[in-house]
């Protein structure tokens, strides 16, 4: 008897029939979201046996000479023009001089090619610009971010007709046109497919001529740059009841470019997102008529709007918010380390207390990790990848690490960061946290439904082929395809089972690792967890089928494991790219210890909640026979904290290219105090060894020179200025009419 025919009839066909019933069908919007972008290192992690040499061979993201000149010139000058307190509490907007400067220097045209008048920057340069500006001003950072992210420019580049590009891109590049994008409506937030905004294909008389076009009705909100935009990218559901396009009545989600001066458009009043004053607000349209050529991509792209949006988001989500998050994490580590060094309690720098050092160590580790992940993601984007799953990982985990970092910074600063005013360099960043958590896909949705849900289908070696086979309208063809892929999938799972078991019980010593000296073991540890992830993911999907989509907590934890593997890969890649600096190893090891503890926690939670309990017990014996990782040791955390408390090449690399203080601004004052306190520390140590408590007494007795006394006095005065907080006249907060 033909064994292949037997296993097809006895095993593959029953599995096929069961899977077709258990696996819910994919909606059009789900299919388009899943198919958007491509896969990259996430696919290697899903194999269970990642090739680390492949990762290390990825060229690191670098800047061209022109991009570096832009950062050193226009970006530095822009940052010097920004005063976030004045912008937020007095101006209520960026000053007109800043708007004009950004237009003149083409900040809004970074992604637009030079042939259309833009800067033609790489994704990494785009990311660097957003990162540096965001460290100075959230308002300016978001204002620059939006036109270069998901919006008309990106959509025109990917899908626009030649005529649309020739008309719009030069005008967007030089700031003649200010764009916004309208997707979110009161009825549809994360579930954009539920939008009720409509466009109806019809004929209408315009200037005495009959024109074929679209009558639009919509209500959008939360639209960044909306209040000042001159052109609106609009997402809506297109209908063609009279068959004027020759197709279906319900055409589907489409995207059009609509000048905001078009009759029927109402620009609403401004929103105030978490007390941030970047331009944001609602808009509405009532019977707004536009010609058919307003559709981005023309009529050929009618109904393909969701696919267009997902494709644009697959790249843009990996740049904007991760750049802001990296800026916030590094900035928080930078300023908190300086403040903890200069601020004293009980005669000791607060950074020497272990409770504070726990926060500082985590700040240093998170800063290193988020920046590493940003660089690795930009390296993929620079190569032309549009890694949708990686971008979702970055959106969620970068913003969550930012939230953790800023909260730690607030805890260490105490009252200094609580009292608002021009001297508070953390308050605005703290207030802005909910915005990053919410926009470009709410974090709860991204974690629970997208990272693993999309990743499992796209990045898994076989699952996408199986899903397509199950959805094939030709039953016989679908069964044959499923049969072929199903057995390869089973063989893959069996290999991963053996791999996971061997690596778990040997601590990963048999896993492959590149020759990397002190971090070779870390590659093996990640290989161990990658094989465990591949096995557990297969079992979860195989036993739960389509029900896993509804088990959001399980799906979220599996997504966390995939994300942690990616983030830790980025940490090792950064250490290699920066030349394997031995002094940076504490940061690398802290990230690895913290990450491995997170991985084991998530594995433990998944195994504790799988519904097939006997199978879960077997899995636990294979992949997690014992919990070995409890996170960074106290000694390692102290070592990382110390890196923030004194100048060093490692500290410089950690905060590399972050915009510094200017003149006598609050950040410059902090940096000056930090330098002076560290400079006079040897004098204090000398006096302490000699039993002298008061340096003034030592000065009078001749133990220190006049110059040394002036240095100590200058340091103390600098600290007094830093520790001081703002106060206001009693009537400063009186409410004024309007």
C-alpha cells in the first residue's frame, strides 16, 4: 500500500477537515493586514534555530555625509530654538519662526526623494532626526514626525499615480502644503474597518460641466496637524451604487487626497492631548465632492485602502514612536544619572543609595536596549524591508520601555520633577506618555492581537501556506497542498521538540553561537528559548486552533516571548557593531539577565494556562524543567547604575548623539553641575581621609588652595541652581476669560 496515500487519507484529510471547521475564515481586512509588509529576523526566530551569523552580517545603519550635516546643522539649530515650557504654556503652538525654519529646511520632506524637492533621507536618518528633536520638545518632535510617517507623503510614494506625485510631493516637501491623515472616527478607533465614513461614486455638475467623482461624508477626530492642514488624506468606505466604475457596489476602504478648502469641510476646534500642544483636532465633511483623480493611486486602487494603510504602517510604525521612545529612554537615563549624582541626602549622593541604584540600573539597561532595537530595525528598513511584525514589536515594547524609564526617572527626581515650571525637564515627557501608548495602534490591541497573531501566520515557516490551503475554494487542491505542507510542519515541530528538550536540559551548551568571547553563552541562551518558543507556539496553535485568537492573554504572552527574543538579539548586535567594548558588558549582561527572566516568566504563564493540562505538563518538562533566571543580580545592577553617575566612554556611547544643553538652559545647568561635582570629588575624598568635614575649615587651615576652594564653591552653587524648583506669583494661575 502507498504509505503517502495512506497517511493522506488517514491523517491529513481528517486534520484538514477539522482545521477548516476550527480555523475561522480571514476577513478581507485581516488578510490585507497579515499580508502587509514582509518578514525578516522574526522569521528566523520562528524557525527555532536562528542563524546568528546572518544577523551579524546585517550592515549596521549609518548616515551619509549629507544626513550627518543636516543633523549637525539644521537639527541642532532647530533644537536651540525650542523652549518646551514657553511653547506649551505661553505660545500654545510652535512659534511662527520655528514653523518657517522647518519649512525652509524641508523637515517635512525627509522621506520625499530629492527629485521631488525633498531630502531623500534613509529611514535611519529620519529616525535620528525625530530622536534628537523629541529629546528637546515633544511638540516639535510630533510635528516633524507626522508628515514623514503614515500619511499622504508615504502613501503617494508607494501607491500614487505619476501625476499625483508630480503635483503633491514637491508641495509637501517645501511645506507649501501641510498634510494630515484622517483615519480614526468616533465609531471606529482600533477597529478601523468599522468606520461609517462614506464616499459614493456619482456625477455632479462642476462649473457647468458634468464630472464623475465621489461625494464624501465623514467625521474624524484625533487628527494630528488637522487644525492647520491644507490637504487631508482621508480613509473612507467607497460605494458605487450605480455601477459607474463597472464593479461591485461595495468597493471597500479607499483613500483620497482632499484639499481642506473644498466646500463642505469643517475643521473643528483643537484637541489638547495630555497637555501637549502639537496641532491636533477633529474635522468633518458633509457632501464634499471630489473628482475621481483624488483617489490615491487612481481608480485602480479603489477599495485597496486598507492594504495601502497596512503597507505604509509596516514601515512607519518602526520609525516614529520607537525613535521618540529611544530618545525618552536615553534622555531619562542621562538626566537621572546626573541628578542622582549631584543631589545629596544625609550627606551622600542619592545615586549611592541601593534603592535608587535599582532604578538607575534599569534606566541604563532600558536605554541601551531600546536604542539597540531602534538601530537594528532601522538597519532592516535601510535594506528595503518592511517588517510588519518587527514594527509592531517596536511600537509596543519601545513605548512600554519608555513608560518604565520615565516613571523611574520621575521616582528618582521626586519633587524636582513634580513641581512644574521652566526648570522641570521631565514633566512634559511624563504627561506625553499616554499619547505614545495610544496612537498608531493602541498598545493593548498591538500586544494581544497583532504581534503573535500576525507573526504566527507571516513569520512561521509553514502556517501561512496551511491557512491559504484551508481557504482554497478548490477542495481537492486545498487538501493536497495542506497534505504536503502539514507533514513538513510536523517534521519541523518534531525537530524543535528534540532541540528544545536538549537545550533546556543542557543549558543551551549544544546550541550554535558565533565566536563572540564573553557573550557566546548569550547566543546559546537565546537559541534555547527560540526553540522552546517555536515548539510551544506550534502546540498552542495546534491544540487551540482558531480559539487562540480569542485567548488574548495567551496570545499576548507568546507575542512577548517573540518580542523579547528580538530585543535581546538587538542588544547582542549592538555590542558587536560598536566594537565589542569590554566596558559596555555590564549593560549587555543586565539586558540579557533581565530579558531571560522575562522570557521564563512568560513561558511559565503560557504553560500554566494552556487548557490541555497533560500536554502542558509534558511541555514544561521539555522546555522549562526548572526556573534558572531571576533577573540581574544586585551587583550587576549597581555596576550599571554607576555608569550613569560619572563621565566615561561607556556613558558617552550610551547617550551618543543626544542633543545636549544650550547656553544656560536647564539641561546645560544640570550638565555643568554634573561635571563640576565629579571634578571636585577627589578633593572631597582627600579631605574625608584626613578627617576634615568642612572644606571651608580646610581652606582656612591651608589644606586646600584658593583655586580648589573656588572649584568646590562653584560646584555647590551649580548644584543649588539644579535642585531649585520654580515658583510663581499668587495670581499667575488665575483663570482668564476665553
